[in-house]
C-alpha cells in the first residue's frame, strides 16, 4: 500500500467511525428499541465507535511516522496493510459483536478484536524498531 | 530469502494464528454435543446469587432490590433492600441507635428493629429488645407482676437473634432457645416481631387470626414459638433441606442460600456455571433466545402451568407426597418440574393421613370461603387454579408471569409493567368484546368511575387476609351477589366497595346494569340487611376473617358512604376480642380521621382529639386502657352501628363466638 493511499484510507476510517457516532447519538435521541434497552449492545457499539475512530487516528499518525522515519519500503507496505486492517477489525469486531450478541456476551465477531489488536500492535512495534537501513 | 517471510510473519502471523485458533474453537464448541445438551440438575448444589451477578447484572440488581432477597438474613450480613432505603432515607438504617450510640455501635443493616432497649408488655409478660455485649440483637422475656408494672423472677426467655425472617410487612426473629433439654440444632421463631410500617414491636399472637390467650399463661404467650427448621425454612430460603431423620438426633438443616435467591426460581446453577465459565466460546455462541440453554431453567419460557408452579411452590400451601422424605432431604423440586410430582396443593376439602377426624375431616376448611376460594395469603396459586383464565392443560392459560415480573422495577407486588389495573386483563379481553363496553357507563356500569374502579376491583376483590393486610384474591371471578343472597358467610365484590349497601341492593343492581347474575330472589335477603349494610353486619357478626376484611373495606379509598358514617361504624372493631380485627379497625379509623376536612374550624379540634386518642390506643394493650380510649372515641364519633337495634347487635355479637377460628398469619 502506498503512503498516500494509507493516509487517505486512515482518514476515511476516522470518518466512518465518527459517522457511526452520529448514528449512535441518533438512536439515543430517538430512544430506539434494541439500543436504549440493551446495555450490552450499547456498550459494544460505543466501544466500536471509540476504538475505530481512535485507531484511525493512530493510523494517520503511523502513516506520518513511516514517512518521517523512512521505514524500508518493503516493511512499510506491509505495516500499512496490517495497521489499517487491525484498526478496522477492532472497530468492526466490537460493533458486530454488539449487534449480534447473545444473552450475556457479545457475539462471535468480537473474536476479530484480538486479531485486529495484534495486527496494530505488531505494526507499531515494527515501526518503532525498524531503521531506515534495515532490509 | 529470510527477509521475504520475516515481515509478513511478524506482522500478520500472531493475528492469523489467533484467528485460526478462534475459528477452530468456535467450530469445536458448535459441534460439541456436551456443550449444548440438556443437563440433569436434580440434586446439584446451589452456586449462590453472587455467581450470577457477573453475567446477569441487571437481573441480579432487580432481585437484590426485591423483598424476596431479604426473606431470611443473618443479622451481621443483611443489607437493606431498595424499598427500605426509600423508607428510611438515603443513608439507610445505619447509624447510632439508643444506648449503643455512645459507643459508636451501629444498627445492623439486616435488622430493621432498633434493639435499643424497647419493651413490649403483652399477656402478662414483658419483652425487652436490646443487644448483647458484642452487639448481637437480643430478646429477653420476663413475667410481669399482677399489676403489670414490675418484672418478677428470672427471664423465661433470654436469647440472641440468629436470623431475621421477612422485612416487607414485619420482620420476625429466630434464635436458639438454649433451654434445658433443648436441641442445639433447632432454631425457633420468637414471640415478638417488628412491624415495619408502624415502626413498633408486636406480639405474634396479634398477627394470627385467633383469640387472645389468658394473661400470665406462658403457653399462650409462646403459642407461636414455632420451629424454624421444619416450618419457616421452606418458603423463606433457597433449596432448603430440613435434615430431619430417624437416623440421627435433631436437625441437620441446610439451605442453598438464605432468602429467596436466583436459584429458587431458576434451579441449581452449578452446571450452568461450569458450562459457561469453562468455555467462554460457549457464551459467544449462546442463543439470544431465552430458555434454550439446557443448563438452567428460565421460568419466563416455561408454559404458564410450569411457570406458575415455580411460584406455587411457596405461594400455594401444599402437602408433600412423602413428608418424611421432604423433612430429610427437601422436596427436590426444580423449575420446570411438575409440582404435582412432589406435592398437592391444599384446598378446602384436602385431607392428610392421620388427621381424618380433625375439624370434621376438613382440617383446612377454615382457610377457604364456603365456595372454595382461598381467604388467606400464600394460597395465590390455588386461586389461579380455580380461575376461569387458568388452562387445565397448562399450555395456553393465564400464568403468574402474565401480571408479575420478578425482574421488574417495582418490588411491592412485583407487577409487570403495564399489567396493573385493567392492563392485567385487556391483552386477552379486548374492551370492545366486553359486555356493555359500547354503551354509556361502559363494561360493568362503572365507566363514570374510570381511574377509581378497574377490572381488579370487581374481578379480584380484596377478600384475602394475610400479614395484617387485606389483599386481592387470585381467584378471578365475576361478581354475583345474588348467588350469596341470604348468606352471611362470605363477602362479595360489590359490597366490599359499596360498604353502605346491602347485598340485596347489589344483587338488584347487577340486573339494572344488565350484567350476568344468578336469579335474584328478594325474599331470600337477610332481614337484618334492612337496617345495616352487608359490611357493617360482617364487622359485627362475621367470623374473624370477615371482620378483618370488613374493617379493611370500610377504610379503603373509594369506599362509598359518608366519612362520618364509616368512622362511626369502623370504631366498632376497636372492641373486638381478636387483636387482628382491632388492628384493622384502629388503622382504618386513623386513616379516615386524617381525611377530616381541616379547613372546617369545628372539625379541627375533633380531628386532633381523635388522632390523639388513637395515638394512645394500643390494639395489643391491656383491655382496661383500651376500653377507656374507646369510650372517649365513641363520644367523639357518635353512636355505633345498630345503636337503634341493640337486640340485633347483641345477637350478632353473641353468635360470632361460635365462629371462632385459629388460623395462621
């Protein structure tokens, strides 16, 4: 993935999860059934909204950092993919887990959250450790 | 070459490994038959309500706020329920109390009474409620001298409270008696209780429907010193086991949890916990459809019959199939079982082996009205079984859960949201289909009183006594005063509100309102109804339950008749020989006096004088003191009922001696 594309995709991710906040606020204002009366769903949709938005910002920072640190291109391409995918999985995993939840726990999509977290974490660690002359 | 795979492995490897493991775990869990099978839970241990809280916080909280939870508490661990917090204020009943205040000792949360040295003189004995050196609530009973002023001799009872029972209407106390020859394994209900609404001590003889005992008689004073292990334990605890057997001396009583906790209605949860805590993936795959788990019962998904049996286990007095087995190991019932597999509900004609000769072969008849309707609380299940809304097949009729919600927001009565008043009925009985609904006055002819009269007032009248209260019957029926014309042994729905009217009037009014009714035979009406209302006749000449309920009806909001007339009538109950009748009359009269118009100058002094007299009146106090107050109250209220017919009054009062009964709370 190119640096430009990563930056644009990260901004789009932030926009997407910020927009989901409008949706949640509207459901609160409208006292929507299945939201106002479902604390588990509310909690996980909020988690998805917050994590998706914040991790989108992390991706923007990461896109800038990869350029600033001159991370080797072969690594940078993969880091961008991993970081972007990780942010999307965390946000979407929380949200889908909340939408499809059972009686006491979120639904199986929440299992995507640890996978996304690992992707993002390994991306950040790699960015921090790699030097411009590493191959 | 190594560099080519290093980046993707480090970046994507952990997430990929996790994803593969999670997918495999989900697939394995989904296809593992043991994870989804219905599990046998009979005999399983109780896990305890604390183990439910983590996964079901909302349900746990609504249970925690209920009166069910505080059915039995240890004095040192009990917590006050939400409703009680509302009564005593946001800080709860915690704070320095009485003599203990100086030492900084605080009232224990599970104990509603102060236990700060209060005294209750009753029946020739003085009970003193205080605390031991370690702060444990204590009850000491001593005999009074003939004058009733000083205690004489050593205490006849000196015990430390081990458990509290109840907290809604009144709180009873349980202790080891420690008497010579007594069994350490036995706990006994003490003779005094704390009445929550009145914030006072009462003697248990006053809560039972029975005449008072002889002054100075210890057996009479201790009449309700009942053993907890094989009585109270059953319906005030979760999965109780009395532990009584011929194989060992005394009791080996144990309970799954004190009070009515989660597993009283859902059954033992240990395998449920094992299933869901042992494999978190099982929780992720759990269906959102309640009742599909297989390791726990959810009463809301049972058929109305099975669901109602969960409640009927305690709210419907029963006779065990095998009494010895129940006394040894408990009844073994868990939610979803047929209650009939372990017991049968008590009805008017029920008998028990070995008691065929008792009460003419009908030992339980006094607990029911002549038509078989229960007239005591804790028979709500029987009322439901006798209702036309009940489906004997059990699949499609009315169940407890239609009107009650154990996880709702209202602890008192635990009504389901929207199912109070007419809301209880209209989901099945559309107003459009009810007779008379389309004309002015509406169904039942009470349309002009919308808000004051609803379905329950006529179809579930307050003809049940329990815990010093008049309660709605759970036998749903249509009023038919004509069927009771000429009889004085059972109240009808109409005259419980129309307290100034006769049953003959009610019977004729049914026809006038074009409502279904038995044929009206005016000649069948009792002659005395021409000079007094049905409820007033019940108050003077009914049996003790009728007198309790008559006094209760006279003071109910919405009762017809002038305030003055009702005050003069209800004061008759202050003279009753049954403490419970005096209680209803005293409380009812007080509420009526409080309604006197304080704007009228001439009423102000009278109202204050009456309230002052009633403040001094103790329905459990010595008869001499009561008579003095009654004389002054009567002077302020004017003549009582049937003052113009003293012979009839005397006859009714004399006849009621033949109606004496001895039945429970």
